[in-house]
């Protein structure tokens, strides 16, 4: 199978994996939000920060280093596997011992036991990290989709039963642990790779030379993305954090997940042509234009239907999260621009530049945090959007120089998609005030009308991104029929 065919097949199964997985996660999240309180989601939001930081240490950037390396050996995989396991165990011990001080800092006694139990998730993930990396490297997303669907459904049903039975926040803990335990178990069952007793210092040094910068970058980025949870949890309340985390999860579904779906397929595919700048630019440009068209439509559309969506799906007790969701949609719509431009730096082996950019951007986040503490969560999110625009300029400046695709050219390529989405969003938002019907009825009409507006305009002006997506879908359907 050619690289192009592998990429198309990978994209198809990556979409299946994400759409099925995220769709089920979405439904499960709705049911849990109806059964649990915002405070219980807020408690998990606080813990997420520490688990995420520990996971960044455990990964150490080795996954990207292995994916980028074209001639990985058993020695490479085993070296990374044992190192990850060691780091994962060490950081679980750190989390275990830190549970008391963390609970005291946030004045939430429940966090003590929650951190110690949920921290086990760190070790579970480390056990399956190499298995997943090998599947990504092979662009084998069919097996990953199968595993994801099984683990999501099983863990979700268990969590819903526990929430209904009165387990409260522990139903959320069980959901996370059981999902990752099932995923890791099936990765080992269905993937043939097994470690042997070998550890190469030479291999470790080569991989760590690239991965160490990504480790530092990942820690900085993880701390930045989760620092707002700490700020809200400390200076406001667990309930307010619950509203924010629910809005953040909704806004991440289209942008961050779409970027992940496409990025995990295109990264190894683009890495395969890393020496040919012309091919790299052509591939990157197509990916960017198509992804941003979908992202703009979904994110601006979600901002427009935020209120009826929240009321319909999770109920009136979550209404305070509406404004957070609307603002976060504008922050999130730039997420793929950051991710894909940073991928170019990694593909070109510039993890050192990647790290420097992360340090600069995250230092710029300090005023955003101060603004949040002084003026509230809504003003903080607006400041996050401004920071996101500045960060895109920095990312695209360097990646653009490497493949001759500067920010100005990128913006011109995606601007038509933004205007189509903006027109659609204004029309859809207005419908919410013009139709005196139930929230569910308004939501259904808004979604249908929004889709019709976006598709009609894109088809009328023959938008490049729309035509590319249409052609890709046609090719996929033709192959299925033959």
C-alpha cells in the first residue's frame, strides 16, 4: 500500500475512532452531568492538572521521537518502554506522597484519597504507551478504533451505573481508570510487540536528545493548559471550576479532537517526506485548509447554539457554563493552527526551537493568569484568545520559513473559510431569538440551517477546502464500492 493510500485509510479509521469514541464520550458525559453536580466535576478538574503533568514526564517526548525515526529497532522500543515504566512508577509515588499537601492547598479533604487512587492511571498509561506508538507509526488506526470503542462503552456504562447508584465523584474516577485499563489490556492482547530484557544507553541518548526538548515543551504546555483549572479551583470554587471544565470539554470536542484525529495520521505521513520541502508544503497546505474550514464552522456554530445546547443536553443547572463555552469556542478554533505549525518544527527535527517557542509563549501567559485572578473568569478567557493569536504568529513564523509557507499566505488560505463560518454563525445565533419554541426545537433547527448555509456558500464559491474534502469523500466511497 502506498503512503497516500495508507494516509487515506488512516484518516478514515482515525475519524471512525474519534467520532465513535467522542460521540459515545459525549453521550456518557451528558448522562453523568445530569446525575452529578458541577462540584464533583470540579474536583476531578483539579486532579487532572497533576495527572497530566505526571503523564508528560512519563512520556518524555519519546513517542514523537520513535514515530519520527524511520528505522526503529527492538532495542529502541524496549529502552523507551522500561524508561517510561520507571518514570511512571516514580511519579505515582510523588503523587501519592503529595496528596495531603494538595488537598490542604485547595481546602478540599476529598482530594486526598482521590489523587492516590486516580494516580494509578499514570502507570496504566505507561504500560500501553509503546504499543500505541507502534500502531501510530504503522498508521494502523483500525485496531485503535476497535479498542477505543470497546473501552469507552464499557467504562461509560460502569460510570453511569455508579453515578445512578450514588457513588458521586467516584463514578468519574472509575470511568477514567477502567477505560485506560481496558485500552491497555487490549493493546497488549492484539498488538504482537513484546519487550525483551535489554536497555541501550546509546539508543536512549539518541532518542532523548530529540525527546528531551519535547519533554520540557510538553511540561510547559501541559502546565499552561491546566493552570487555569488551578487558578479557578483555588481563587473561586470547585463548583465554578465544574462549570468551566464542562464548557472546556464541549469546546475541545471539535477543535482539539479534530486536530488530534488528523494530526496523528498526517504527522507520520508528512514525516516520511521531511526532506522534500515542496511535497511537505503541498501536503501541509491541504491539511491546514481542510481542517480549518471544518474547525471554523464547528466552533463558531457551537458558540452560536451554546445556550439551547446546554439546556437541552445537560439541563438548567449548567446554564452558568454557557458564556464560558461561547468564549472558549473562539479560543479553541485556533488550536489546529498551533498544532500543525508546531508539527512542522518536529518533522524538521527542530525540537530545540519548539522548546524555546513554548517558553516564550507560556511566559506571555503570566499576565493572563493575573487578569483572571483580578477580573474574573470571563475576562481571563478573552485574554487567552489574545494570547492565542500572538502564539499563532510565533509558531507560523518559524514553520513558514522552513517550508516557504508564511503566516500571511496561511491566513489568506483560511480566511474564506472563516468568513463562511462567521456568516453561518450570525444567522444561526439570530434564529435562537426569532423562534419562540423549546430549546430542543431551536437547537435542531439551528444545526440544520447552519449546515445548509455553510455547505451552500462553500459550494457556490467553490471553496478549495470544501472541494478537497468532497473529493476525498468521493474517493473513499468509490473504493468501498469497488
